[in-house]
């Protein structure tokens, strides 16, 4: 089964061709970073227009790189949400058009399911597993029971972890995109110099909170006598390292509770997966790996380029769905919001982001 995957839910235009033996025939990502940089963040309207401009060319390039024609495909998978609605519409409409013209089945893929299943693209990972999904828009702990079957154990009650990285980078004058910039700066910094809070650490449950940490970084920046470029390089590096260490502590603390819950529910399960853009971070990967090992679990994470948004994970989620006979009609709607575990999102008093 050869599937074309299209991803346009944020600021990457991404297209891939993948088959069910997990061979990635092509995986192209066109970043729009330069177009958004002047604004210090992703501008939805600019993103949508850039997707319109580049997507068809990138599809052609990916097909050529894969050495395949549309007639060789067995399906088309496109992100149908959640994400910036303009971009989602561009990718989904393009996927539908290709499916309609070539008589192919369509998989309207949940972007979060793309991340959730991305570790299976490496092979050797069976259901169920515990997933820590950390990206620009989400921070969730989920039990992945099967394709389409997710139980959320916890989520952020305010900011997503990637958002915290991006805002910290902005406050430190490290530029955009924030995650990799904070990681780079932190490598030359002292993580013990600034005493930053670890929100919710030691508390029951698996929810997260990052807004207090973000505020603490802001106060530290002010205390150090300036905003952005006025900080010395070393101070910015020390703050980045201190922030990253706080995030690592919080992620490990919340994940440890989730590992215990996982053990209760599935005594035989031993797989823990970390995925999403923030999972590209080396320190976080190492800390989570150590945590999993001390709790009798094995951590796996996709390679960094499959952690950040890409078309291969969407093509793979499409293969997982289509090979189970799950296809979508051409009226599948684009969705700005689309929780993986709809029951958790409806839970009264959840008070949490999806
Ligand atoms: O999954 P993703 O590519 O897009 C979303 O679905 O949101 O995640 C993007 C997020 C951004 O917030 C970015 O700053 C963060 O992932 N990120 C990182 C790193 N690389 C990307 N955060 C920390 N360390 C990194 N190396
Ligand atoms: Zn993503």
C-alpha cells in the first residue's frame, strides 16, 4: 500500500510518500519560517497563503522523488485538523482533489493521531502504549489503545509546552522558532543559576501547567535588567538552561504518575512513547528515557525530523487507517479543534485545553 501524505495544519507545508512496509519514499518539508520571522510567530493568514502557493509544487516534487505516478498510489492522507483552519482547508482540499481525480480512498487524518502513531513508523511498537504528546499546541498524556482509540490521562490547563519554549525564546531574544533556539542556548548555560518553579510537581494526577513558569522567566528577565537583546549572552543561556531543566522536571514528574496508571491498567504493557515537535529536544528525550527505564518501561521516540510536523507521519496514519478499512468521504470537514479523546474533552470540570 503506497500512500501520499499531506500536512498543512501549521507553518510547514509537508508532503510524503510512504508504504506499508514503513519505507519512506519521499518526505519533503517546506518551512515558512522566513515568512513568519518578522512577526515573531506564526501568522495564520500568511501560513494559509503560503500553503496555497507551494503545496501543488511540493506534491509534484514528492511524487517525482518517490519515482511514483498518481496511478501507483493506493490512497491519499491529508491532515483534517486540528490546526490553523486556513491551512487545514488547503491541504485537505488538495488531498480530496487528488483522491477524487484518481479514484483513491481518502484518509482525513487527525494531526494528533499522526504524532501519536509516528513512533510505529519505526517498527517494533505494539499497542497499547503510553504517549506523551508535546508540541506547539498540545501537552498531553494518553493511553494509545489502538488506531482511533485513545484515553487521555492528562493535559495542560493553560499553555502547551512548545508554546512555553517559543515564548521563553522571545523573552530571551533568542528568535524564532523558539524550541530549537532555547535548546541551543541552553547547551552553554547553567541550569542551576535561576530557581524557577516546577508547576504541579508532586501533585496527584497527570495534568500540566506552564503559565507560571513562563511568568517566572519574565520576572527573571526583568530582574536581570532588561528585555530581549539587553540580556548578556551568558544570562540568556543560563535562563534557557534553567527553563529547560524546569520543563524536564515537570514532564518527568507528570509522566511518572501516568506510568503508574498505565501499569495499573495494563500490567503487561511496557512501552512509553514521546512524540510531537518538542520531543526533538535532546535533554528532554534523555531525561524521559531515564525515567522510563527506572520505572520498567522502554521509551521510544521518532527521529527528530519525524517529531516536528511532517508528511510521513500523516501518510503513516493514513496507512494505519486505510489498512483497517477506515476511509473518509469527500465531505470530511476541516476542523480547527479535534480532540483525540472526545470523552475527556467533554468531562465536566476538566478545565483543560483539549
Ligand atoms: O509538532 P510541531 O512541529 O507542531 C505542532 O503540531 O505544534 O511542534 C512545534 C513545536 C514548537 O513550539 C517548537 O518550538 C517546538 O515544537 N520544538 C522544540 C524543539 N524543536 C521544536 N522544542 C524544544 N526543543 C526542540 N529542539
Ligand atoms: Zn504537530
